[in-house]
């Protein structure tokens, strides 16, 4: 097979991705001694057409995430937590894992529903499902976290599960009709929503 000069190679064969281009630029800058002090961040590469969507999203305490149509959400180790899953008209899910006590770096219980509402934005909601340790939650924890009470303040303590109060608090925080919100007490363990 004869060897062809580089210039004769068709351009359609060489298709560097944005990540490869960013890496090559960074390598050349280092070799030339012109590299900037800040590291080069790779440019996100869009998924190829027809690529499978992410099938499962894992949401741990204090987090809000979403998954597209056909996917599911895994809420691991729900012991004293509440999970709030918003079902969207397009088939997607947006979920929040509310924790009684704040996990460092994540949302507090009084921040989780506003974050969930921002994530949902103007998307059409068909239902909101609250699941978890309903009996451990006073509805007020969704508007004032346990950590925010001062030393001279009494923290409300739930004496019995308040399904209706939690449903009202969630509906109000998400700007949804109360009729769209269901609340279910589930035993300890992982919760998967499909």
C-alpha cells in the first residue's frame, strides 16, 4: 500500500471532539511554556443522537436532581428522611431527599423544597409523591430546619404522623394544588421511584 502525504487524508476522517481539542490545546500550551495558571476545563460534549439516556439517578440526603422520561430515582437509606418526587407531564421526574439534620454541603430541610421548585421551574407537574419517615417529621421542619432554632426556642416534636400537614406544606412550597400531593409512610430502606 503506497504511503500518502498527510495533506491527502480526507478531513472527514479526523473529527476531534471538544474534549480532545481542549486537551490538545492544553498540551501545546504546556510545551510552549504559555500555559495559563488555571487548568483548562473540558468543554461538555453533547450526547450523540440516539444515545441512551441516563436510566437511574441516585439522590442522597439534602440533594435535588432529575431524570428524564423512562428513568427512575433511587433514594438510598431512607431512615428518618422524606423523599419528594415531582412527576412531570413529559414523563420525567424531579426528586428531593429531605434530611432531618443537614448533611454538610447539602440543602437543609427548609431549603430543599425551594430548591426543588427552582429545579421544576415552569414545567407541567402531574403529581407530587412524598414518601419516607412521615412520623419523624413535623410539617414545620420544611419551613424552619431543626438547626435554625435558637437555644431558648422549643423545637416542635411530632406526636403522631401528620400526613395532611406535610402534604399542605409541600403543596404550598411547590406552588401546587393540595390534590396533587400524596404522602406515604414507608419503612426504613432504599426507595426507588419509577
